[in-house]
C-alpha cells in the first residue's frame, strides 16, 4: 500500500539557500520540512509575519525570566498552543524542558510528535537561549523514535 505523502509537504529551506549552478532554491520534504517548520514556529514572534499575525510562539517574552515551576508551565503551554494551532500535520504527544544547562543560559525544548499521515513518531530538540549571545549556532535535531 503506497502512502500519500503530499499532506506532509514540501517547502523552502529556512533560511533560504539557493543553488547557483541550477538556479533553484533548496527544498525540504516530508519530515525534514516539518522539523524546519517547528523551528521556525518556535523562533517567530506573533505579529512578525504580516500575512499571518497570529503565527508564532512568543518565547522571546521569557528570555530573562527566572526558570521556576510557573515559568516552565507557561513556556510549555506557549509551545503546545502554538503547535496545536499552527502545525496540523502532526499530533503533539509531549513537550519537555531540560533545564540542566540553565546556568549556561540554555534550555532544551524536547517535542515528541507523531506525523498524522505516516504514523511515524519523532523527537525534535530545540535549544532556547535565555541569555543574549553573540556567536550562537542554532542547531536542532530530529530523530525517529521506534
């Protein structure tokens, strides 16, 4: 039985990358497109996108806050709400916060989700930097959960 993967999508990489040899833009497909979309969603401030003013997560509001239970709950709720409203391709299973690097100014946001069309489970890790930085390489990871 062949699966219809058109619902998962195909889109430009972010930030956009262009291939000068072929004159095309680098595209992401299927699960890589979803992971990229989650990263963009978590980094976007509401109102930043003119045509989609409600799109975003507003994690920037929490940058200099103390990471107590109240703040962890608020952060988790913001993430869950943004995903539920803006990422219909996945079923959110769990959001976790790893604050073991809090003294270094980083909180790892773990998102476990299932792709609706393929029923595949994935784990997405997003580094949220609590402190201002000058040379921070944004890296996210995605892995298949068996």
